[in-house]
C-alpha cells in the first residue's frame, strides 16, 4: 500500500495498461476496485460506490448474485471450456433454446460469439454471404444511420457514425457504406413521417448494391443516447421488404429489458432478419454475445457455393462457463418481475431528473426504461466528474455532453435517488 491507500500495483496500471479509449500519456484517473457485490463497487480505500453504469449495461442483477455465482461454480466442476468445432454441450444448447424462445419468432438460428463487436461482424457476414449464395453478389454494402455505434472492430467501425464516431481516423481503410441522417423523431413525441424520408431516399437510390440496413432499435446508445420513435422502425422494416434488403437489429445495448421490453424491437412490433445480443447476456459476468437469424437466411447461406459454410468460428465460441451463467441470467429474468422494476425506474428517473430541464447549460433530459440521460450544452470534464463520483459515492462515466445512467435492475428506489442526485451534480459541474 502506498500511504494514501492506493495499492502499489496501480502504478503499473498507469504506465503499462491501456484502458478503453485512452491515451497512455494522459490516461485519466482510475479507481482501483477490489470487490463488488449487489449494486456496490468496493474501492481499495474502503469506499463503496453505487454502480450507476451496470458495468456498461451488463450487470442487470448486480454483482456476486448468489445464483449467478453458483451457475459459474457449478459449471466449473464440469468443464471451463471445450472447443465448439466438432463438439457440443448442454449449456450452449440450452442457451440457444432460450434465445430462440425469447426472440421475435422468425429468428430461429443462433451463432454464439465472444463479444458484441464479433456478433455484429457475424451479422454483416451473414447478410453478405446470404446475397452471395442466392446469386445477388452485387449487394455488398450496408445502410447505417448517423449517430450509430456498432462496436470497435473493423467491420463494425465501418457502420459506426462516420463523422462523430470514434473511428474517423480509419475512414480510408474501411469499407464504404451508406449513411442516412440520424432519426429525428423522439420516442415520446408523436411520429412525423418525414423523419423516414432521408433513409427512404438512400434505399430507393442504392438498393441494388445494398445487402442490409443495420440499426440499434429505439436507442442509439454510445452514439448519443438518442431515443427514437417505434414508427421509424416500422418504416425501416417496410422499406427493407419493399426493396428486398435484410434488416439487422443490434440489440447489444438494449436487449434483456433495458428499454422496458425484453428487446427494444418489441416497441415496434416487427422482427428483424438478423439480431445481435451481447452486453447483459451473462448478467455482466463474462463476455458472450450471439447473432440470431431467420431460417431463410441460414438455409440460403447453407445452400450456397463452397459447401455453404458460414465463415466464422472463434476459439472460445460457446464457452461453457459463459453459457451457464447466461442461462442463469435468463432464468432470473424469466419471472418477468423486471418489467415492473424497469417501468418504475423509468418513472423515477423521469421525475427526479425533470427539474434539471430548467437549469442553465442543460440541453435535454430524457428517460426510457432503465436509462436516464441528462444532456448538457457543453462536454463534461471527465477528470472532474471522476473525482466527484468518488465524493458522491456513485459511479457514473459521462461521455461528451452526456451524463447518463442505466442502473442494475436490483437498485432500490433510494439507490436510484442517489444516482439521480449524482447526475445532477455532474450535470452542473
Ligand atoms: C457495446 C456495443 C457493441 C459492441 O460490443 P462489445 O462487446 O463492446 O464488442 C455493439 N453494438 C452496440 C449497440 C453496443 O452498445
């Protein structure tokens, strides 16, 4: 221990470990976490912070949940991992069954992936391989939305917002896709059909060379926490049907109840042809994701040239520990009690954040499901926000102008109030 309670190993972190989206010269402050349970992160100096981020949308039931812990420990006694090429196991099969059961009915085929970005890569490959297999190889491009975020690997970067995304550094290296304007039709405002016009124009003009439209349904997350209207998705589905394009829904952030429905897609009452899930799939315990598609797509690819193999196969595909904890996470959600909890949380976030609307420097306040957002007119100073979090006892990680939360569903009313108070403090920094 150093004298201020910081463990000695933190110094090595500062000089040798990269953190997400940071420079090694100015890596920004970090809190050393030594344990976590329930909604609390325990720091090395003994402080406890309420986790307002669910570790980036994932820890739905909090940390060290007894049933999730047991699921991992129980699986560990059988096997931690086996390859999925030529072998299979019950945790993976049960997970496939559950995902098909929960998803919109046409989604019947499951590819297990190791992270959200990989799930999106697989979705893109599925779409391109499908059109190749059915004799329309000229359909090689995707249509995406400005403000989109779909992950950090190369294929994903290419469908992230091309200007404001984190990835414009790589623009000349990436495949060139087509982008429609960000949906300008807020979730809670009556739908204006004109919002669909930019996408419709793009699809009408370029559909011969387009394989799929990819969207984050209802919530554009990392690209700006934009909550858009379900009718927009209905319109996207209709355009895809009219012009023979596939529709990919990236539910990696929104899946498993976060917007008040099991999948955000359900707000619109439609189904995509391909769907990606990740983040909360294991309740925040382990990295795991999945890409689901329709039988028609799977059959199309499989009847294609070269033996019809879908060309992807990660080393840790279908990891049994991750599948076991995902199964228990889905079992915890199965009683449906999250629906009331998330609805209540939306009401509380709305009510407690609403007074900020009138404050100077605040551009917007919004809540949907268990997501609360305060948008400032100017960017948040991340280092000051970080220090304030430690003082306030609440963990938040603002980005750009956004101070936001997606609490674990198990957070109590009091804990959510502490989170909204901390958001108010950061919004006024
Ligand atoms: C986080 C996220 C991804 C990427 O997932 P990783 O597990 O970080 O690779 C993709 N799409 C959306 C919508 C996300 O929120």
